[in-house]
């Protein structure tokens, strides 16, 4: 992967997302282990990362950040300010800082930095853990197209990504970050329906989950509007149309719309760390 060739990657605060990212990059062959150093607050976490990923680790954020080409900031939002104060004087214009901090805008992070550093913000979601994620990417004040390409390359093994203006990130949070929870409820409900009509629970869950996976794949692979794909399943006087009528009667469509709107509204109320 030319965007990452020869680059040294420092993962500051290697939690679940940082671990997932490094694992995906290593498995895809985009990085060699020697290119990565990871930090965490506790030695036990570092021992786990060394055992699982075989990368260098350290408790010292400054030593990890110094000389790194790309720094992935994966700490908790409330610790962003002290961590950036700790490493800020080491950062240079030659480095790229990538933030996966939920709810923290690029302007807030730039205000925490003492110098000019290119910053890219990424909002991934939890299916990234299995390589089926959706990540939104935007650039800060100094980010160039090349910086965005590096960020895209880093998140490519975790699923799909797209560039969006940061003004849309609350909506991204409400739809793709919160959305998996909404889909889990749908899968659970479909499975309960299967149990109601006599299927074993494990079978019903597998059928429901694979059906949702397949339906999503049809939308992405064909590029057809979901309404068109729905119509292809709905034969005249068939059983599917009766089921759809029950969904409309129960207000599923409106409820899901309201769920996204409410989650987006709540995302906009999250306060950047002081």
C-alpha cells in the first residue's frame, strides 16, 4: 500500500479500535509490525497487544509520537487535552494526526495543539471489528488530499469509508455509528417472529442475521434503491406484502426515521472536552 509504505505509525491509546485498526492493516499486508508502536495506560494492555499483534509497545506517549509519520489518537475524549499537551511540543508539520475520538470536532482538537499539525477526523463504527465497518472521514484546517488518502488507506481493511464535510458528522453518528444497535433490534425482532412460528431460537437468529446481511449486500452491490429491491421481493397477492402491511401498521418506518433523528440530535449535544 503506497500511502503507508515506509511510514511509522504510532497508536496513542490503543483501545479496541486501535487494536482493530492495527490488526486489519497487518493482516491485509499494508503494514509490517516493525512500522507500528502502540501505547496504553496500563502494562497489562500492552502485554496483550504484544502477544496478539507482535508490535512494539510503550507506556510513554512522547517516545511513541516522536518521529512517527502518522499518529492515531484513540484515547478517551476526556483525556484528549492532557495527552495532546503531553506530546504537543513534539509534533511537526511533517506528521499527520488522525483522531477517532467520538464527539470531538477538529476545531476543538486544533485548539488543544500548540503548533500546526495536519489533522484528520475519522468516525468508524463497531462492525469495523469484523472488517465490515463504515467510516466517515474529514480533514481539519491543514489537511490536504494526500492526508485524507493516507487516512482512507489506514481504514480500508476495516470496511468502507467516505469523505464528508464535518457538519454531517452528527448525522453520521446518528445513522452509521448508532445504526448497528437499531439493526440488532430488528434482527432480534425477526428472530422472535421465527420462534413464534416454530423455529428453534438459534436457527431463527441465524436466518434473521444472514437475511439482513444479504439484503444489505444487495443494496451495496447492485446500487439499486432499497424500495426497488423491496418491490422485487413483493409478488402480487403474496405473503411478503401482507408482512409489509403489518410493518406499516406498526410504524416501523417512521420509528426508525425518528431513531436516527433523535440519535443525531443527541450527538449534537455532546460537548467537546474542555
